[in-house]
C-alpha cells in the first residue's frame, strides 16, 4: 500500500494501465457480423479487383486517339460495331480505328478500346455515332487492378471494421475474418447509499447511475459488460463480488470506494489480493482513482460521481481497452472548436472540462461537482494541461466527443 494516494501524472497512469493490459485474444467470425469488431490479421487481396477493365459510365468504348479534336461543331464519326452485354466478356467484340462499341456501366471493356465516351456527348444516326467531345486515354475506365492489386493489404490489422468495410470484404470474397474477442468487463457498484434504478430512494440514498452508464459505453466500445449489481460497504460482500467478477471477466471496474478515507475498502482488497499500481491521479475530476491488478487481471477503482467516473473511464480505461482490442487507432473521436468563454484551472493537475458544441464553438458547461445535468448538457471534454492555469476565450481547443 505504499502507493496509497501517491498522486501520479495522467500520462504515468495511462502507461500503467496499458502496461497491464492482456494481449488480444482472437476468434474467427462471419464477415457480415464483424462490423464494430477489430481486425487481428491483415485482409489481403487474393486477386486483382475488379479483375477486368470496365466502364464506369454508359457510353461508347473507343480508341481515345479517334476522338481527338472532336466538338459540337465538328464531331468525330465512328461506326458502332456491337454492344457489350453485362456480366460477359465477348472475345468477338473489339474496337479498331474508326469504330466504337456501346458499353453499359460496369461492362467489360472490349479489346482495342482505351476510353469510354459518355452517352451525353454523343448522337446516333443508324450505326454511326457522332462523338462531340474528346476523351483521354483511360477516361471513364476502371482498370482491372485500380481498386486493389493481388497481394495488397485491403484492410490492415488493428482496424475497427465499419459497415462500408463489409462491402469491401464481400468484394474480396472474404466470408470470415480474424478479430479480437470482446473483452468482458465486470462492473461492481459499491456504497450503502446506492439503490437500483427501479427503486425509490429513501433519505440519504441515490440511484446507481454509474453501472448503466459504463455498461452502455462499453457496449458501444466493442466490449461485453457484466453487471454485478450493488455491493454494500462490507468486506465480506465486497470480497465475494470481486472473486466472482475475476473468475468471469477480463477487467473489473469498481465504482465508488476509492477515496483517501482510511475506511477505503477497494484499495485494501486489491492490495491484499494483488497489487495497487496507482492510487491517486493528478486529474480533475477523478483524483482518487485506483489502478491495480489481481491474478494478472486489471482492476480499476473509479470515483463514485458519474461525471468523474466517466472522465476517468475515457482517459485512463479506454487506452487499456484499445490495447486489449488490438486497435492501432484510438477509438475516441475528437473535433476542433473555438472556446466561447475562459476556463480557469489549477496548476499541477490535468483537468477535463465539459463543453457544449454549436457551429464550431465550444461553450463551457459550468456546474457543481457531482451534477448529472452537466453530462446531458455537454457534447464532450476539453483537456487543460497540468502546467496551465486555464484556457482563454477564443482559444482553439480539441474536444473529446462523448
């Protein structure tokens, strides 16, 4: 317990969390169910894509040089010798000097053709086509390896798959992919004052907001939350809940019970069964956060205030989850904005202030510690560095979006 409330910098706390992150565990799943999952192996093109030269417009396949100098006043006259049928490569069709072939969007470019003239720039008289605009070599044509060349990396390991990636996987003929398993994250709420959301609070009681909030965020982040309910401030009940969560989960989040009070059960239990790596971070809100490890599994003691718990989760826990998921790019979304009002801050701590965004302007959301309405009223967080006494109105800031 030598680290009990020995406050460390945010970067040191993040490094400690990432250092104890278990390696990603992989599984093979159907590609059409992989949206939101993180790839753990490169997807390689097994062939050229699209695999043949094709038209990207409806028009006429031509030799580009045959259209040189053509215009509305003096069109190039070409003889149409056939039509390309969709889904077929007709070896009998070809384009020679002074000829052209009708081709639909997606049709196979016939031999001899080097470009396609859009229908809008042509007129037809019998089998004669009047081309009223010149085209350059390769215009309106997609070559056989323009999209992906055989052996190229189509989607890299560490990428979180999006709905548009599902289409790319299908185009590559991939029906399954290797992804990281969803980390199972246990959530234990502690405190004699807490009651479930469905209960009516009595005097001195509040409903547990942290567990539903954290569970919802975890699902969206690509994890599987497991809620162990509310545990009273009793050593035996607390030990039992942690024991069960450690058996069933990869990470355990303990909400509440991380203060510097000498009755602090969270730090004592973690230290007694494993090790406390950090107890106290120079961050506001969230100073009394605990980072520990039991049996090789990360255990976090988060503050009881929902706003504090949310900030610590985003800043400290998410980097650990990124490591477990194998993502090469942080999943947090950010945007630039101009600060509408000055925000004061104390030197020596890194502060995360809630802001509301509107038309590129960040409006600080001021409010007392512990208020829930500031979470609802805000769109994200602005980071104030530890060596700074605040941010001035008009400053350009980076907003971490909720």
